[in-house]
């Protein structure tokens, strides 16, 4: 008898259909099992987003330019998630044990990523040199690894949830992605409002890894343990306990690690290190004859070696004229206030500073208060804690003779709006007739395009400008948005723009005490030095078209 299913002569026999994995043998009812799987999806999604945000936040702090760092992390991670999903197709027959192993690995990699990134930055010369690209390479590596592992979760979880109770593919995808997206929402909100302020970046990432490994291990060993061999159960349990032990040990040592890394970055003379609601503030030196250095988010903001050159050049040319009412935007360290108060005839100084803790340090830290001449003790000085842009929107018109913008460098992404045409338009509105505006515009030698973009932006706001610069020396830390712009300690200058409704004259107030570092002849030379760096064709920067790219 001829078998009707036999292959024809010359035909290859048909491949046998792949064996179908049977339903999972659960210790609970199918409905409860589905709920537990979706709860696991929720927790793992929250942890995955925390890893992502932690990488973006730490990379922005260590390497500057938050837009670039976020773009690198997100694009690499999303790409890797797609690759991970494809690779996970080959693991579906062993979905339970594969998911458990992936979660343990993800918890270890994601939990330790912040500490590893900070260690490479601190101990391999993250400020420059041959290791300048070390933190960037590690950032890409972590983004790739975490993305691969997160991408592999979804196919495996889909397989597990379908093995509990078969349903149409659309319904299963809807349930899975609903839990995934809600978990991502919770993780995204927990990072800035809970983990970062309460635990910091290092401990927060380690705790997230611990939650991740517990959730993944509990789901597999509790719900799908009958799908694992006895040897597989013991191996997965041992791996989870080892990961928990490593994360716990790292968390216990996080404080000592952070202090050692901070000393590696800033030196041994760190006196104050605190994380405010706005930034990290570090004070170095200021005792035993050592110069005081102030770092904000790792960038040198005040150098005791030559801060007077910077602040005298910022303040004194703008004070040559009526100066009874002065507005200082930023400058919470009090050093610009010190220079303003040296001029007779000052009746009121308003300081608008975003970080109240910087002002508190300027009042109470003995070295910093001594450096600023105890400026905040003067009753003419009034401090408002606010964002400068928001404050200017409600500021009274024609209220100030002098507006001084002592703000972070324009190339730093978070400061871009403070160097936009709209911001200068608001500042112009506060100027009294004959009033002057002065802007710290970054380094004209290291980043000339940024400097001349500031000048073009101020002019676009309806003001006439005189750009100028003074020389200084970077004592080993980049002041710009990128930590590695060039050789350490290279001579450079600070660039400024003096502006008014009519063309201002760059001069010194003859009725004020003579500055220690400025002379009329030096100011004339400073104008010529700035003009030699002119970059033609630059366009103004606006809120929706920022142009401070370097």
C-alpha cells in the first residue's frame, strides 16, 4: 500500500514540526500566574528605565552637554534593544531559565554601571589626555549591554505569559506592554524625585539592581520552578545570591568609594562636598594658605588663583556710569557682589541665584566668606532664590542701572536658555535709561564661535555691544561644557560683552577705587584682543534654535 504522505521520488522528506512546549506547571491558578508575570514586567521595566536615566544623568555630569549624552545613550540603547529581541528568539524553548539569567546579569551590569563609569572617569584622567575617551567608550558599552538585556526580556516574557494561558497575540501584547509602560512611568518618576535626592546616583543604581534581581529571581524560582531542573534551580539561586552579595557589598562601600574618587578628581584638600537640589557643590582649599577653588557640578567656577581678574573685568566696566541700582543674575558665591560694593553710590544690589545652598556657603563658609569680603552681610544686598529666566519675566521695567550676568558657560546645555535672544530681551527691558548690561560669554580663545554667538545674540535683542576679554589660566579643569577641550593648564581668557541701548564705552569709573588687575590701557588692549578672534557669519541663538555648539 502506498503511503499518501510519502515524498515523491527525488523529493526530500518534510521536516518534522518543531515540538511545542507544553503549558507551564504552575503552583498557582493561571489567573494568579498571569498577574504575577505582569507584576514582574512592571518591576523590570521600572528598573530598566532607571538604568537608562542614571547613565544619562551621570554622563551629563561627568562629560557635559546633556543633549549629546542623552542622544548617545538613548539611540544606542534602543538599537541594542532591537538586537536583543532578535537574539532572544533562540531562547524561547528555555524561556524561564533564560529570563532568570538575563535578569541577574542585567541587575549586575545596570546596578554597577554608575560606579564603574565614575571610577574610569576619576582614575584614568577623565579630564583629558590619552584616556579622555575612556568614559565615553564605557558609556556606549554600558548602553549597548543594558539595551541588549532589556530587549531580550520582552520575547521571553511573551513566551512565559502565553504558556500560562494561550490568548490571541494582540491581547497578549497589549497586556505585556501596558505593564511595561506603566512600570517605565514609575521608574522614570522615581529616579529624579526619590532615588537621586535620597540615595544619590551610585547607591540608587545599586538598589535598583537589587530590586531587579529579586523580582526576576522570585518570578522564575517561585512561579516557573517546575520548568527548571534541580541543577538549574540551584545554579540560578546561587547566581542571584551572588549578584545580591556583590551589589550589597558595593552599596556598603559606596561612601568610601565616592570619597576616594572625589579626592582623585579634586585632590586631597576637599573641605565641603554636598549635593544640593540643583547641583553638586565642592569647595577645595581655602585654608593654610592654599587658594580656594569652588566647583559646581565638577566644573571650576571660582579659582582662588585668578578669580579677581575675572570678577573685576566682569563688574568694573559695567559700573562706569549710573549704578545706584544693580541686578546680578547668578553669582551666588558673592564675588561679583564684592566688586559692586566697592563703588560709592550703590544703593541696592539684587542677586537672583538658583541654588540657595551656594548663597548659604558664601555666607557661612569662613574661606569663601573671607574671599567675598562678607558681601552678604551688607544690608544693601537682597537675595532671591529663583531661575533667572523666570524671574526676569516678572521683573519691573527700567528698574536697574546695571545688570550683571554671572552665569555658567553658554555652551553648557542647561544654561542655553540664559544666553538666548529672548533672555536678553527680558534683561533689556529691566534697564533704566543709560543702563548697561554685561555678560560673561565664555572663552574667546577656546570656543570663539560660542563667544561671538553671544555677541550676535545680545545685538539681536536690540542692544549695542563692545566685546572684550581678559587673560587667565586654567589650573587643570575645563570650564566649558566639555571636560576635555584641550591641554590642561593652557593659557586662555574669559570673554565678556558690554551692552547698552547706545554704543557703550569700555572704561573704568574714575570715582571708584582702582581695580587691582585692570587699567584703562589694558581695557583698550582687551578689546583689540577680542576682535582678533572674531568669527564672521555667526547667527543669534534663540530658545528654539540654540546655536552654542562649540
